[in-house]
C-alpha cells in the first residue's frame, strides 16, 4: 500500500487518480459541443491536409460529423477511461490496470499539444482546445507530480507507458468514431 508524506493510507492517491476522468469529461464535453459544426465548416481544409497520406485521408473521412455520433464515440472512450481508473485505483502503483492508467495519463498529457499544434495549423480555435489547455494540461501535470512524489512512478515507466498509449490511441479513437457513425447516423 502506498503511503502519503503525512502517513495517511493511499486513499489520497486513489482520489488523485480520478482527476484524469474529470478532465476528460471537461475536455470531451467541449469537443461534443463544438466538433460536429467545426468539422462541417472545415471539411474541405481537412481533406486537403490529408491528401498526401491515404491513412490521414481515411482518418479524416472517419470523423464523426453529428452530435449523436460524436457522443457515442466519446462514450466509448469514456468507458475505457473509467474502467482503467477504477482498476488502477484499486491497486495504485502495481498491476496491469496501473500501466493502462499510466498509458491513458500519458496520452491525455501529450494530447494537449496536438490541440495546440492544430490551433496553430488552422490559425484559430479547434474543438477541445480550451479544455485541453485549461483542464487536461494542469490536471494531468498535477497527477504526474503526485505519482512521482508518492514513489509509484518513475520517468522510465512514465515514458514507456505513454509510448504504449500513443501507439494504441489512434486506432482506438478511429474505431470509436466509426462505431459512433455506424450506430448514430
């Protein structure tokens, strides 16, 4: 069991883990409200940017364009984030769920920078930008800091698990959007 600096049981650490699903809801709530309209308004620009790559063109083509399909895609991802957080909070610092949580945390943290780069590329707002910068970035940075301080995370583990998460996230999110489109459109 992990002890905090003041000797409390690991209940504080377990609560800290729930910051990731909280900031996910904030971030993806913003995406739910803005993504369908933004994609419709930028469809031609997205297609043009994706032209050089068949994979990118397929990814752009798979984006959900209605609120119900975006909601279903977000729900699929949310279920995974919640399941991983529940599993990790039962045994912080060890086990498969712990590494899955660290993968989600790493993807969340790094995903902020994709929103910032997209905003630069498009010259303005992109769906999820504000939630990423003002909720996900400080929230995930705080979780990282607490995990490092508690001694349940080191840099090597954080980098490895984030890399695994990055490798898995694109196919997973594209599949979630495809499922959302199939069920809602």
